[in-house]
C-alpha cells in the first residue's frame, strides 16, 4: 500500500467528514457502524479524491469504498502520472 | 377550547417565475406555463444542471432597492396581499397587523456579496452584513409597511412557508392577534444551488415531479396570505376567499435530508392536519403536493397520499413545482396561495411535463388518487390541503375550506409547567474574549452519542443536542413508541448555523458553484439542529424553528405553550440556542457590536421541558414552576429604518399583556430576568422601563454578565434560571423578558408550581 496516498486520503476524510483522526485506521470499515459513513459522505469522498489525485471514482464499486486501504489501491491503479 | 375562532384568508400576494402577482401566477399555472429556464444570476457553466426558475425583476427594482433579494421579494408579495385585502396601512388598524414569514436561505445573496467583497480584499458592506440573518426578514417587511403587530421568522427549510400560515392560525385562535401577513420568501442564490448540486439532487433538465423524478429545479419567489379572524374580517367588510381550517406539523426522526421511505412522518402530518380541521380523509378533494421531483420524495409521497386517501375516491393532487421550481422557504406559501385560488375558482392546476407514455405510467403509480397531469381540471371543491416536507424531517400541512364544518378541538384549558431543564453555557476565555462552551466528543459519549452521529453535527446542532438530551434526562422522560408523537420541539435561534453558512459560501466562492460540499450543505439550514435533536431522541411530534433575534429563546416558549394548549402535544422541548465561533466573532466585530463599547459574545443552548398538567401529574414529574402567561409585543414607534431601535411602548405592552394574562399586578412580581448585555444604552433603557412599571425596588437579574451575549440561549437561560429560583424558593414569581429586531419583545411569567 502506498502510505503517502493513504495518509492524504485519511487527512481528507478527517477534514471533510469530521471523522476523529484517532478513531480512523487504514483498515477501518468506513461504512460500518463505528465510522458510520452514508451516501452523502460517499459523494464527498468522490469530490475529495478527485481534488487530491484527479482520479474519477464514478466507476468504482462499493468494495472500493470499504476502507482507506481499498481507496488507496483504487487511486494507485487509476492515477495518471 | 370550545369556541374556536374561524380563521379566513382575505388577501393574497404572489411573485415567482410564472408571474408577478397572484392572478398572473394562477393563470400561468392553469395554462401549464413553466417558469424554468437557464440560470441567469450566476455562472453554472461547470455544473451538470443549468436550470432555475427565476423572477424576472431586478433586485434594485424591488422595494425601493434597499433590501436584499429575499426580503425584497417578501415586501413585494406582502404589498400585493395588503392591497388585495383592502387594508389601510396609514390607519390605526395597521398597528395590529403581525407578520410571520418563512425562509430557508434568508440573506444568502447578502452572504455571497459580503464574502465576495472580502475575498476581493474589501471590507464587506455593513448593509449586506445586516441582511444576512433570517431574524431580520419579518421585522423589515413589517417596518416597511408600518405593520405594528408581532413578527416571527419561521426557518424550517422547505416547510417554512406552510408553517408560517399554521402559526398564524394558532396565534389568532390563542388570542395573540387578529390579523397576520403570513407566508414565505426566498431568493435564487448560489448557496442552495451549489448545495443541491453537490447532493446530486438537481435535475439536469426541467424537474419532473411524480413523473421521471430525477431531481429538483430550484426557484425563487414569495407568497403572502392575509390570515384573519372571521369576526375581524366581517367587521371591516373584507372580501373573504376561504377559511383556513387547521394545520398539522410532525417530525420524521429519520434522516437530515431524506424523507422516511415508509412515509410515516408524511402520513402523520396529513392525518394531524385533517383531524385538527375537524374533517376526515374522505373530505379532502385537492392536495397541492410537496412533489419536488426527487426519487426519494416522490416515492414516499405517492405512498403517503395513496395510503391516507385510500377509499376517498374523489381526491386530486398536483405539484405546481413543475412550473414554479422549488422555492424552498417560499414554496409552502406560494403553494398555499395557488391552493386558495384553486378552491375559490374551482380550477385545479396540473403537474406539467408528461408525455402520453408518462401519463400511462402515472396511472399505474397513482392508485385511486387522481394526479392532475398537464391540463387543469374544473371542479367545484370544498376542502383542499397543501403539504410541505423539509430537510430535517420537518413536515407541515394546512387545510383550506370553502364552507367549513364546525371545528372540533379536543383541547381544553390546561396549566403548563416547566418539568425539565438542560443547559450548556460558555466559559470566558482571555484568548478569544468570548464565552465559549467547553464540549468535546467525550461529553457526548457520556450520553450515548456515537462518533458516527456526532461528526455530522455542526456547532449549533451539537449545542442543541446536548441541552436537549440533558433536559429530557432532567425531566425523567424516555422517548418511546407510546409518547414519541406526544412530544414536540420548538427551537429558538438568533443567528442559526452562521458558521456553516459562511464556510459553505466561502468554499464556493473559492472553488466554484460546482464544488460545494455535500457534507456541509445540510447543516446550512436553520432547522438542522431541531432535525438532529428529533433524529437522536426519536421525537416525532411538532417541530418548528423560530429565528427572531435574542428573544427567539422566549418566543420558542410562547410557541411551545401554544402547541400544548391547542392539543397538538402533551410535552414540548422549548429551546434557545446560538453558537460563538471565529465566524460569529468576525461578524459581530464587523457589526461593531462586540468589544469596546459593545458586549462580550457568548454561546450556549438551553432546553426547557414544558408540560401539560395532567401529563406532569400522571408521570409524577418534578415541577420547577408554572407558566402563568406569555406574550409578545412590537410597534413601529421611532425610526422604522433602524431595525435595532428600542421601544419603551412595545416593552411596556409586552409586560402589560403578560401580567393581564396571568391576572397579576406589577406589585405581585418579585423579580425580572432581563436582557441587558453590557451595551449602556440598552441596559439603561431596560432598567428605566422596569422601574416605571414595577417601582425602584424590583430585583433585576442579568445572565449575560456571567455568560456573555449568547442571544437566544441567553433568553432561554433567563427563563430557566427564573424557574430554578422559584423552585428553590428565592422568588415567588418573576418575568423573563427579551428583545428582537424591529422592536419586538417577548415576556414569560412564572410562579410557584
């Protein structure tokens, strides 16, 4: 996993979705009970990822949104350098 | 309440994208003429939708050009309603006319201009700054026409216009006024467009309610109805359009933006309105539906209408938003005007935009409800309903009638008690020079509020949630299936979620209208705090948010008391909540009210549980104090161009009325909890008035010297501390008094329980 990308995604989630940083691990289930993201949050993640990496998440599956790890993998695979 | 006053509509005013007056709008609606076109007032080139329903009048050409667009639209519609009703605003009768206006986005155009100026390196104009809060709208409209009755701004997002008419009926029936201009106004602005764009809730094309349901099209406008007691209307020989029978208000307690898919909250409000109007579901012949055009709304609303009117066989429905666009806080008022025209002329406007194929599909979805498609129908109807369902899960419904049956109310006279108090107050910090509340996630975890819920809440909503939970705990109330519909909420706030509004607007100024935050947008509406409180606690009853300066924290208690006395609820949470962040600090500093020669800003939230006697006795509830009277008063003495003016006569009248309601004399009162905030002129004025009425010996308590100017939270705190003082035997009785813009004062009198 690319830690640099993961850390940027974590920072974005903390800032845009007010998730407490100390409760957010790379493998935390984002849409599970603890973090509790919903459909509005997923829209915010799409915009956040696009702003950070220029990666369009509109083709991503539900599984890609599962955690910071899966989002990082998607960004790595679709990022154009 | 055996002898319920008839309330009638005696005047109409309307401006929206399909016309500049009520007749023109109704004619357009019957002809299916849409006002939706490409957005003109800002650049949407990077957005996926470019549609809007704008009014074709420049702001500078409205109301002498001196007001922001939301207020200016309200002034235009109010002027038409006044003329239509034959009211003479130069006569003595003008002093009795109250103004209740709903708004969702309030001065959003002023917010944009103010921060755009600052972004460009300027200072931001004082005029824009003063026009930002919803608190000023009704007072400014009242002052413009020299209407001297009480004012209120209802800020329940898309249900605000309907709730304003509902409140007007209650005030008239409660003996608090004979005639009100009631309605709503909202301007087309970048803030809501960017918000709904971010939520992907805009239709890329013209909206298509109850049809393709691919999203809303935003609109703008204002609707104002003259709501008047029947006796008053007859006495002055007014033309009467129809009766307004009653209303229903409910909460979904489900989600901050989405309606309940099972339609429970919508059905609850429809049934409440029908019952409160003394009718049955079979009586209703036309429903002006909420019909926004989002898939979630339309699906839930199809279900609600089909279920509520199953067996009616005669009911028709349409959404005029297909032509007017969704005018947010004005929507319910605009639709109320169109509904009154429909019932009086016997012509029912359609939902537009259907192809032949669509009409076939509609028949499948509509069940036994006749959804009027494309063309109006002519039908002599007697009872019609207008529904609004808003963000925060707030639902409101009103019923109009051509010839009313006898209205049956189950309400009788009751004593009201304060049975619970929850407070959050600020502590002074040398760093900020403000009183700010010390709350964090651990504070909430102690009450079982999980991170997943808490992170959604903005500062205002967090403050409100905490005081609300504490008040329920203090009152010993657990919300469950048995009582969830018997408890309601009335939020008072002076400035609302100003931090969220400012930050959202600054974001779109910086990044573009296409880059608004979907996460932040739901919290820019003033009623989000009340919505979250209902969602967390499960309260499904009455839910209204009033924004009217500091005195909102007392006006909420007046409105809550009314909701109980009318039999809507047994228990009401009445609150006052205002935040203090760096944004609030900036705005009050720019206004010149904070700091040297001004006050110290504070924040907090106070929730008081107001309860009906038999409910309190049955529960064995602790009773802090008894509410013996509540009143509001306003006048137009002094310089009406200055909405921060003080009025000795209005303050005196508020006190006179509250004493009269309680059947008490000035010498019976042992203490006043006043509104003094450290500004010498205000403090001296207040003391002088009290001394004149109550004598030199009257004890005056001021909470703001210990907790800062926390606006609505201060007013509620005055009330709560008085209740505690009485409970603990320090005083026998007392009055809490507060003030708002345009010389509005509220007073609540408490005695021993």
